[in-house]
C-alpha cells in the first residue's frame, strides 16, 4: 500500500493508428484515455499509467480497452484485454510478542502477538511457534489492531525459541516479521545439536509458483544455529521465496552450537504443470504415404505428463507415442495434442500434411472432387506433314431434314476418361484431372507422331484424332494414362458419278452413285425426277435406273448429312431420244446452281406458281417425288418444265438465294 505501480497496455500491429483510442480503467473509473492523432500507418502502441495503490484499489479489476474507428467509411472495432485484479497489502510495523520470561517445567502460560495497521484484515495470518513447534492461536480484531493469543506448555528444559510470524499476502506477495524470546530454565544441561527427521525432512516437494522456505529446526543446548546451502551459497531457512525450477536440487543443512555440528541432506523436488514446445511437439508434420509414422508429442512437466492427440473433427488420432502405423492420405488434417498431469493440462495444435504420388482419376463423375485434383489443358502434338481438311460450309436449313443438335465434347467433365469425342471446329482442349500432393504437373503428348509439339490449335481439326499419353508428375512419383480422341465432322464435298455415262440413249440402264466423307458416316437422301424404274442401293448410296427413258432425264441431287451438318451435290442426266435436253447442274458445299434448257417439240415453259409447303421428296424406299431448285432472279421466280413419269408436263420453280446459301426444296409439281 502506498507504492506506485506502472499499468502498461500494449496494442500490437494496429493500423491506421490515427483512428485508435486506448482507455485504461479501474473498475468503472477511467484512469486514462489516449488518442494518436498525429501518428499514421501501422505500429505497436504502448500506453502507461502510474497507479498509487490505496485501500480502495483492493479487489478492483484493471482493464485496457482499444477501439479502432473506421467510421463513417467502415465499422468500429473494439477489443479489451483480460482484466487484472489488484491486491493491495500493508504490514506497516513488526508484531509485538509478549510472554513470560521464565516458566517452570510442567506449568502453563499465555503469550500474545499484536500487530497494528495490517491490511486487508481478512488476509492477515498469525503463526506462533515454540521450539519449532506450531501452537494453536486465537485472533481478535479491534479497529485496525489484531491480537493473537496462544497457550504455552513447555515440554523440555533449556532456552526455548518463541516466534510470532504475521503474514499478509497472496501467493505472489508475502510480508512477515519475527520476534524472538528466549526463556532460560535454571540448571539446563548442555546438549549436542540434533536435526530430527520431523523437524528437517530429507525430501521436500514444492509446486512451481508457490512460496516456500527451506526450513530446518534443530534441538540442542545451547540452541544451535541452522544454515542450509548449495554449491557454497547459503539460503534463508525462514523467509519464503518464490518457487522456480532452479530451486530443485540437493541442499546440505548444518545445525551448530558450542558442542558441535550435525548435518543433513535435503532434496527439493519442484513439480510444475505440463508445457508443449515446438521442439518436443512440432506444429507442422510432413509425412509420406506408405511410411511408418507416429503422431507423438514430448511434453515437459513434473510429474511426467501423459499425452494424446485427437483430430479436430472429433475422431481419435489413434497414435500413442509408442505406436506406429502406415501413413495414408486420410491421415492429413488438424489435430489437437494434450499433455496432462495433476497440476494442469497443456494443448497444442498440430497440422499433418501427407504427400503421395500422383494418380490420374478414371471416373467421369466422381462423387466428390479431391482437394488435390488438377485439370490440365494440353497442347496437341501433330505431324508437320498433316494437311488439314477445309471446313465445310453448313447451310442454315439442310434440305428435307429436321434440326439435329450438335454433341459438344465433354471437356469440363472431371477425371481423365480414356475415350473422348470431339467435334471439328469446336475449341480444342484436353482436360485431365490428377490427384497427388504436392499438386502434380500434367502433360499430354500424342503418340506415334515422332515430331516435336507444334503451336496449339485453338479449334479441333481431324489431325487431333489419335491416342495421347498423359503423365502426372510430382516429387513423389508419376502416373500415366492413355486417352483416345475421336474427332467427328460434318460431311465434306459430295461426289456424284454416273455409270456408264451421264448422257445415255433411251432404254439404257445406268446408275448414279453418291459419296461423301463424314463422321459419323453420313446418311444419304435424293431429289430426282420421279419415275417407276428407280431402285435405291444399300445405304441409299446409289440409285439404279433400269431401261432409262426421257422421264429419267433431269437433275439428280444427293444430300449427305450427319448430326454435325450436311452437304449436297447435283448432276444432270440426259436420256437422248433425238430431242435436245441439256440441263447441267453441279452443286457442292451446300450450293446448287441449275441451268435449264427447254427443248422443242415436247418441253415448254409453264408459268405457274410452286406451292411452297407441298413437299414430296424421294426417300430411301423409292417413292416418286419431284425437285424444285430455288434462286432469286431479278425479283422474279424462274419456272422450268420437267417431264414426269407419265409424260405429262409439270412445272418446277427456282426460288431466291437465301443468306448466300442455295436452298434446296423437294415439292409436288403442279399439273399443266
């Protein structure tokens, strides 16, 4: 009490400091408020206040509050330190000990010990000993005066030491005073010093953080003096001191009077609660899958603590310090390790990282993606002698076919499927997911080319088709997987061939063959003059005309299509019966150009409107249908007459160009 103490508050790594306010409080009272208006940036802040301890401070909590205001642009952050409770003590003067100066053996007496001004009164303790033996006391309080009374019953002759000790303290602070009174009984006999086991135990066990004195009491006449020391250094045997681990060890205590000296070895053991340090319990462990490892922590403590570790998700780590197991990747995670003895428990967080070689996943749809999976787009290796196929021109409306959606490659699917389906012209990207820790690096190379990688193609070409070898590599190993890519594409140029010739005499048999390249293989459709003597070949690749007549002359249009597009080609077939019929037409890449010549004596131009929507197109079964070729010509539809199977005249229409692509329709011809 009355002493000045510094209250210090530290605020670490705060920014901006100009917005910080630190307040020191004692209970509900504000001791000091500090702002930092002239400080910019980030720094450590220390605020100090000098507190003169008084009775009113006893039992009060001292706190430090820090507020960081970002208003009006942000929130108000506030934090408070753990409160510290003040304990104030006063022991202004030594106690007064009163007792008889002489007593006769076998009689009783009274001794009193009085102290004035001690604070707080509730924490004042009295201890009265005679010849090292503690006596029972009764304490009374009058104002600020405390008096402790005890009964004296001497059990031996000689000079007996009477000691009164007054303490006011917690475990962290103690004040004490002693008063000695010597009483001499006449005719006492000389006696050698004696250090009895009860008065000077040879083994002491103390707890770190408490206050203890290495006390030893000796008997003898004259009264011996007792001293204890270690390594040549004498320590007090009466004044308690803070117990630290350094006080553990073996001491020698000597009791000496004029008749001699007796010695005794005293061993002090200091016990303390457990601690877990980085040296004995590293916070980060790096393991390799397949090795033998244990999750062990070595703790410091007395008595020796027991340790165990548990996963933070609640499952047991399953490893005592004496057990080992084969590491698998499921062992990775966060653990809490605890060390316990009778004085307390220490905890430490441990993070286990498990490294393992790469593996390339096979599943297209794993149940849950791995945190170590890695999708890798790769460059395509191709031969420098490859000649890419030109891209086909795909019309907006293929003839006589409903719209077929394009199947896009499953490039975003997780995993690394061994079979991929790509479509020519779509973005080229080969994704391959691999697991491993550290994260593996994945590369894919096309097999069989034997050439170094060329510049990556941004879009899929047919050259991308083939087998690739994907390799995932990290510091723990590598994994291989072959991936086969199939490239689909729309039909390319349609080729028509007439055997024996496109110009034949009446009665001659001929066939018109149609071929086109595409993947999936294209299906074929025909638009041709209707006639009863037509027969379509397997797969609709060809049409055979038996005994051709004039009805079989005209434009034969073949359409090749698959789910990615279509192409059409046309050829004019002439059946000669001494009439002039020459209409040549050849269409490729979706465009059809028709030229019609009307012959004298049987063909004439009929100006009649085509009925758009009345379609009757020849299918694979060979039903009779007619063709209508359309294109714009000065805003007028051009109409040509075509001979039908019965020899009657019908009309066909050529309609306008549409968005740069020729539209091909099969419609029912009108009767003349």
